[in-house]
C-alpha cells in the first residue's frame, strides 16, 4: 500500500513550477515525478511509474 507523505517545498520550487507550467497535465506530471522521488519503495524495488505504460 502506498504511503501518504507531504512534499516539502523549502525553496519554493513546487510553488514556482505551478506558476510557470502552462498546462494542468504538466503540473500533475511534475507533482507525480516529485512524489516518486520521495517514495522509498520505488527506489528499493527500482520500479518507477512510466506514463507510456499506463
């Protein structure tokens, strides 16, 4: 089961990306990529989501 965590934005990068990215799909992809980076299980098993396989 996936663990729910809060993404930290110490330097405001997420906030800035949400202002700059023009389309909602790009914003969602950005957040999903950041969430994968924070998911220790992805790194342990080396299984990362691949948009093309969904």
